C-alpha cells in the first residue's frame, strides 16, 4: 500500500529515498544548496545503523564512496557544482573500475565559486564525462520533489545493474523547494543484488582474489576493456532513453527542457494554450542516455525546437546532434542563477512563431 | 483553481513557517502544492521571502513572479510585494507594522493588525498565523478545515500544547477580514 503523502524539501526527500533504496554508506562534505541532504544523512544514516562520514573534503568523500562501492556497499555522495568538480577524478576512476555508486549534484551557478542559487550549467560536465578518459554514466534529471525521490531510488538499481555510477542532476530549486511526496518502500538489505566481483571478506567467503581497479598498462587490454564498456553503453542507449512529452501532436514548435526549466516551459506552454497557440513539450528524464531517438523522430516529422535551459546553452548541443541539420533550433537561457520566467519563455515562443 | 502567493517579512516573523503550514494544509485538502523559500547567505536578518502555490492542477513553475496574493508582514516588504502583485490581485498587509498605504490602485488591499491580534491572544509570535487565517478567508484557496487534526500532524508532540493558541490566531485572522 502506498504511503501517505508527506510535505518534504527536495534535499530531504533525496536523502530518505537513498536510505530506502538501501544506501548503506554515505560520504559528504557540506555545500549550499544541498546542505540539508548531508544533514539528513548525518541524522538518519546513523539512526538506521548505517555509515555516515563527513569527510575532510569532497575529494576524500568521493574516494570513500569508491572504496565502499568496491566492497559491494550501496554507496553515495552528494554535493553542489564546485564540490562536484572536485569529485570528477573519483568519478572517472569509478567509471574505469566499473563501480556502481550514486552521486547527487544539486546545481548552483558557476563557473568557479559562482553563486548559491539554482542553475543548470553543469550539463556538459555531467553528460560528457567531467573527468578524464573515455566514459559515460547515467544522468537522471528530476523535475519535482517526487521525481527527485523516485530517481534517486532508481539510481541505485541502475548503477548496480549496469555496474557504473549514476548521477542525479537536480538544482538549487529542486533541492530547496517543498512539495508533496509519496516515498518508495524501504528495501530489505538482505535482498539487494549480490556482487560477486566485490572485494573484502575474502577469508570468510573463501573465494579467489577480486581486483577492483581502473589501471591497465597494457594498451591492447585496456582498449578491449573500454570497448566492452562501450558495448554496454550502446545497450543502455538502445533501451533506456527516457522522456516525458506533452501536446506534441498538435504543435509545430516543441519546447525541450529538463528539470526546473521544464516546469517553466510547461508554464509557458499553458500561457500559449490560453491564447490559442499550441506548443509541445519534450522533457528528457535521462540526460545520459539522451532521448536522441525521439528528438530525431520529431525533426523527421518537421517539428522545430525551442530549447530552454538555465545556462548559456548546453543541452541544446544534444538536440542539435539528434536533429542533425533537419530542423530549426532556437535557444532561450538565463544563467548566473537567474531563473527564466514563464512570461519570458512565452515571449520567445511568440517571437519565433511571429504571433 | 491556482493561487500563487508571495510572502515577505523580516527574518523571525515566521514567513517560512507560514508558507510551509499553508501548503501543508493545502496538501491535506488534496491540492498540489509547492513552497520555495528565498535562500541567501545571511546568517540572520534580511527579508524572508517565500513563493507558495496551491492548485488543483499540476503546478508548472514553482516561482511566483506575478502573485495572485502577496503577504506584507513588515514595512520593508511593501515595495517588493507591490511591484509584483498582479492587477486585481490582493495585498494582505500587516497593518500593525505597515502604516502607509500602497501606491497601486489596481489591487485589492486587505489590512490586518496581525501583531495586535496576536498579542491579544497571548504572543506576538503567532502574528503569522493571524495572517494565514486572513489569507484563507480572502482567497478561499485553502479552507483550513479540520485544523486541529492537521496541526497535530504538522507539529511535533512537544509543541501540541501551543495548538489551541495557534487555532485562535488563525480564527482571529479569518474574522478580521469578515
């Protein structure tokens, strides 16, 4: 039976969803606007007799996550943009070692220390491999507190199933806002997926040695490992591109936006509708794998696109790749922590449609 | 029905609690709700602000840029609220602390002496609850029915002794705009 709806802050809901998903080890370092998440884990992981460590730095935290994940724990860290930059080395190592782990980024404005208000300017960093080397990992983009909880919960399953990091890419608005949320059920830790590849407990298990590492100094072998990993990426891209869409059939113009920007795009869509103008909305839920098949189909049908982001234009490049020159693409973005308004986006719609 | 409310006051007046309780009651009445506070780097002081939406439909942007109603709890908040409230919207003003009239003539102005009413009941700290009663009465967006039950589930048990006082404050606010 579904639980009663609760009023929760995004950061708290992410923390509770992680605990319910069976996260047994959390390592973090405080940063606004995700502080409530670290605080939630500090209290509730310990209450649940699980591991919580406030590390001495973000670099330490991600490496603790790496270590815990290598022993088979469901491990997680969270931070906000500047802190996520510091974690990139560890994320690259985890991708190179095929380690499942969960990273939550509650984005704020940048570059550099930037500001503490919401932003979506970490799209490139998240989807293109913010660290070094040939790799990708899951990137899930919630639009609401409910989805922040649901996607965090699911991130642990995806990470384990595909043996790779999964990132939940929220922003300061999702983290700080309160909405109603129905939380998923608490997992029985004894029923989590078995990880025969994990290190530790070798004596009691009497199994052969396992190695979890990203290093391989033999180029032929390393190339084969990376290629095998890319075959896994291809399977994910073929089966797990996820999106939500609205009012597409009736519309020539399709808004493309994720997370908070998609909420604003929805508001603009409703303003347009009230004036008798139809526009559609395509909201990517997975940013990696990007829903490129759907964007491509829509381009083939002759749709044109308006991409709305809280950045100078990053996801718009994935739309361009999927469209491949077949459709017109416009972009509207605000940055530096400025959040576009529904009216601004609607004005852009009218400008494009000359209405 | 969608009611977008902007709430502002000085830090300590309970703007955040007011917004949270308003949406909590809305959620308990079956509405979709969002509450987004302004968050800054200040440790204390400054103007506390909250974007609050209750709706029987899916809520698009959680930001309130053109509020249907705005709550002005102190003098400094008046210019901010007056600038953004939409034409024919409502300004709910705490007349205990705001002694001037707004310049806008295209909005409905509701004055509630929140501090005085709260002090009469017993504590100036519940001035925010007086204002919540007024907001409910004026907008009808959240009915604040079954209040005792809802407040019991919102506040931890050690605060339950304050519930009767809060209910009195909310009712005083409702009656003040009759």
